[in-house]
C-alpha cells in the first residue's frame, strides 16, 4: 500500500520545489548578467591610431587575429579592412 502523505510532507515537497525553482531563477539571472558582461568585454570602440592588427595584439594577444576581427565586423568596416574609423564599435572574437 502506498505511503500516506501528511500535510507537513506535502508542504515540504511544495516548499522544496519552490526553493529549487528559486535556485534555477537565481542561476538564470547570474548567467544572463555574466553573458552581458562578457558581451560588453567583446566590444571595442576604435581609437585614433588603431589598426585591426594593433587591436588584435592589445585585446587578443596576436596580431594575426586581425582577420577574425575583420570577418566579425565586415558590416561595420566595409570592404577595406584598412579603413577603420575612430568611434566604430567592433565586436571582438573570444580569446
């Protein structure tokens, strides 16, 4: 015969589920905040004197990665990767 649940057992089950849901919501909130922070770190505003190579060295540690920056930002930069302008907002690839 199945075990009979008391009101206390049922309340504890419900509260336990509620606490688990709260933990899931907290996790989702923290993950969303970290995702926003990571996205912000992957943005770069072009400064006077910058080249894609210099940005690649400074932010990614390798001048050869300028092509990755260009590919990720062709819609912003246009057809010529040598013509970046001060203030352009670039998205950087992950390190």
